[in-house]
């Protein structure tokens, strides 16, 4: 039995396209610089914060909306409390959830906010 050429094309191109990732991770250091002025003003710990950035991929190939970014997830976490100076003890998690017909890529940032 012979298959049309379009079937072979789809079988070759589809896996190549689904292997592409669109997430944009930032560069981060493990320690935070705190100026002498901030140390003298006694920065206070506010509490735990969590922020996320998502993107849905229809049919595992077509992105719906902008790519998830670590910077967007950090800004989401910082928006939980007004006046956050910095976030310490940051952990960054990148996940892809596979559903039927689509996938959701998420970047989640967790840390401790300081004011």
C-alpha cells in the first residue's frame, strides 16, 4: 500500500517542529548584592512569594501568546507585595504539561521577598 507524499512530509516535519522550545530563561547569580545603605536601613523579610509565566502550544507546535520568561515570572512574584527591594533564596522551575492536543509550558519562580 502506498501513502501520499504529504503523509511522509508530516511524519518528518512534525517531530522536528515539536522539538523546538521557545522559553527564554534569564541569567541569574546565586547571591544578591546589598548596598551598605540597605544594610543600615535594616531590610525586613516580608514573606514567601511565587510568580509564574505560561505559554500554551496548540497541537504541540503552534504557540499561543508570548514565550514564557523567567523575568516575567520574577516580576509576577515581586508584584505580590508593594515596595519589594529584592527576592532572595530564588528557585526556578521549568515544566511542560502534555495534554491531549496541546501542551502548557510554565516557568515558576519562588523566593523570599525583602522590603
